[in-house]
C-alpha cells in the first residue's frame, strides 16, 4: 500500500491510497472468512462450507465489504504515521478498481484546527485591588446573625411587620369566580423578602394572629406561570402564627455557635480572609473574560468546516432545550424543530439564521482551542497531585471525606468532567499570571459587588 497526502488551507488534507494485488487478496481473504461463519450452502451446515467453496459461491460480490475493510484497517494503521492526524473517519471515493489487481481510493479528511496565538504576555489589563473594610466585615457578620436568628412568637395583640415570619392559610380565586381548590397553607413565609411577589406583602402588614383579611392582588404580567400572569386574584388570608426574628448578640458566643471560633475576633479575622480570597478570585474571573477576548482577537484560527457545522448544531440544540424545556426536563431531540422550521418561525432567511449560529459556534471554538493551545505552549498539565488537591478542597467544602466525595463523582460519571474543569482553571491561572496587570484603585466589597455585577457580553468565554 502506498499513500500520499497534500495539506489544504482549511485544516483538511487530501489523502490518496494505492493498493496492489497482495493488499486486495488479504482483504478479500478476511472478508470471505467472515462471511463463511453464517453462509448457508446446500449440503453443509451454516458456517461449515470449505473456504474455497465460499470463494467460488460469493466471488466478487463481497468486493464492497472487502474494500471497506481494507480502507478501515489502512486508516487505523496510518493513524500514527500521518503528519496531520485524522480527527474523524473520512468518506472515500474509489477512483479506480481493477478486480484482483489494484485499487485507488481518495478522501479529504479533517485534521486538528490550526491555532496561532497572539502575544498573550503583552496583554495589559487594569483591575481593582480588593480592600476589605470594617464595614464589609460588619455586613458579613450581620448575615451570620441572621443565619443563627431565632423565632419568637408575637403576642396576639401584635400585628405582622416587615421581617416577620408567618404561618398562613388562604383561599384564592380568580376575580368574580368561585374557588377551584381547597384552602392552601404556607409556613415560614418571611415578609419583606426581595424575592416575594412585588407588593403582595403590603396586604399582610398589620394583620394579627387568627385574623382573616380579604384583598385582591394582580400578578405581574411577566410572572412565570402563564395561567396567573397579569390576572387579578381574590385572597382570603388568615395568619395562623406570627414570629418576629430575634438576632443573637454579636459576641464570642455567636462566634463559637457559628463555626467553633474561639472568639468574635477570630471569626472576624476568618471573615476578612475569606472575603479577600473570594473577591480577589471573582475579580480575576471577570477579567479573564476580557483577557480571552483580547487573546482571541490577536490570534489566528483555521477550523475544518465539519467543526463549525457540528458546533453550530450543538449551539442550536442547546438553545432550543432552554427555550422549550425552560430549564426543566430534557426535550427529546426528535421533538425539537429543524433549523429550517425555526427560521420560518422567527421569520428570517435560513442563511441568516445559520450564519448567526455559526458565528456563536466559531467564537466558542476559538475560546476553547486558544485555551488548549496555551496549555500546549506553556506545558500546562494537571498532575495527579493537582487533581487530588482540588478534590480535597471541594470535599471539605461539602463536609465529606475525600474518598467519599470521589466515589460520588464516580457514581455520577463526573470524574473526567471535573478533571477537565480543574485543568481549565490551571490554564486560566497561568494566563492570568503571564499578562501585564495594573491595579488602578482599591475597592471595598460593597464597591466590588457593583463592579462585578456589570457583566460584559460575548460568546468567547462560553
């Protein structure tokens, strides 16, 4: 067998295979023996006919099977010899076939994407320096107090106030209609929480234990439940119990109860260290998006068309899962409309829709392969020690022994996913250390929360 290759400009390679008589004979021999196992010939039990009789009986009818076997084995044999590796089995075209003499087959196969990284060590970023203030620590300790808060039953003469926790029973019906269900109940409902229905709690303030109040409430037009969005409903609300929240004193006893700290000062020191560490990491993560955008913009990429096609389909499928499944149960693929049907649904030309998904796909591929190229260039690998250290950190966060946490990941077949995530983190940490950084201002935790909430858009970081 002889082979010739020619590298193309689009991360693909022209491959030409030439086989002689001996190559064909070996392939046909293997195919005949495989067919012999199940072949039925009069006078012989299945699989017992002599091989020579099998050859005469089948003749050249096995040519397609023999040629496919020959091509499959040849590609496998060539995998370690080709300068540009084959990333998926190509579709061959038989250019010339002379039975029992020769065969010429050609194919165009995809190889790895080509990535030329820009000057990532010259990337310059400005970022804030984390400065934990006494006010930040006090605010964090307030959360600790709320976690350890106790409920104290209000006197019957006291009405419900903002911040109270109530047990309630209510009957609800659509305006002007009869109730469809029996009375409903809810325990430990906290008044005044940011996630509560806007304006709903205003109807409950002042109600005393055992009192019933009738009121109407119109659900927001963007309420997730379509059967309630924008509708006016009538409520008959009874508060069965009202508790006020009693916060513990900020002292050594609180520190001990919270996490076993020897004193309040020790807990404050822990809080400061954690805030410094967590927000420094958060700033880094936000800036990594900016770094990768600049790296990608300064780098050159060549992707095989098949990569773009497959990733575009992946992007489309994920989007439709989110839209149709609304983050709940996974939708069977056959229930997802084709991209052609989707283009009709949104009233846009098919090519415009395809191009939009292709752009997202290309950006994602650029982000992924720039990271892989960086790992190769800087010799970044995840050692077993790295992996065990990361596992230990996560296990301690969940209060589990390392071995038990690893077993849980094995059960869920998540070990390799976590390994990939740990490697990606190590690559990002290395890149962050390599770029030029300038700390332009100091920010408190309160300021950093606002800074971090200003999310930058872009698909590179997906």
